[in-house]
C-alpha cells in the first residue's frame, strides 16, 4: 500500500515537470510579444529617440565605439566630419586616450521635438562628460578640444533601420 502511494506521487511530480518547459516557453513568448507591441504601437517616437541616445551614452561608458556610432546615419554630418571620421576619432579617444568615461545628459528627459510628418526630429541636451586617464585616477571633467560648449542639437530622421542621427551641432 505504501508503494502504491509513492508511485502515484511520483507520477504527479513527473507530469508537473513535463508542463514546466512548455509553460516557460509560452511565458517567454508572451513577454516578447508584449514588448514588441509596446515598442511598435505604444512607445512614442520621442521616447524611442531618448532610448537610442541613452544606449549610445551607455555604449560610451562601456567604451564600445561601434555601438556609439550605430545611431549615426550613413549621411551623418558634424561640421566637416562624416560618420566614418567620427567613428575613427571616437575609437582613438576611447581606446587610447582614456581608461574610463562617464557620460550624462540633461535635462532629464532629453528635449525631443518631432518635425512635420513625424519623419524628422531634433533633440537638444547638455552633455557632461568625465574621464579617467588611468584606472586608479580621479574623475576629471572633459571638454573636447575646439568645442566651447557642451550643449548639442542632434537631428534625426526615420529610416528603414529606425531613428538615426543625421546631424549634430554644438550650441554655444
């Protein structure tokens, strides 16, 4: 009689264990579908641009040049500089000049204005950048050479890859 009860309990545990994996897969699919629906239908274009900028700032903190410049369109311009010029300069700065970077933008949230037709936008923010020149060193406020202010105006356009920055100007 005891063995009979033990066997029934074991069978119940086994059947519950078989349900865990499908339930877990269904849960993951539902979460991903909910996230996709939010980003596609609910999240505003302004929030998408803010998230893109936040990702670029985090990539700078991680010293990941490719992820910083991934937000730039192919026709990006910053004065006479192109996307490739900015990528090379940023790679040199992050990989050879500094050991760590901390980037923060104000105001929070960043001011984003959509253009006519909601296919273009501008974002205006002040950037505070601190660097460490060696791992054990202190944080130092950083001002790029030739740039008087740290207030920027970025122009964005909606492309088949999503929102991409196509221009950057320094507001003095």
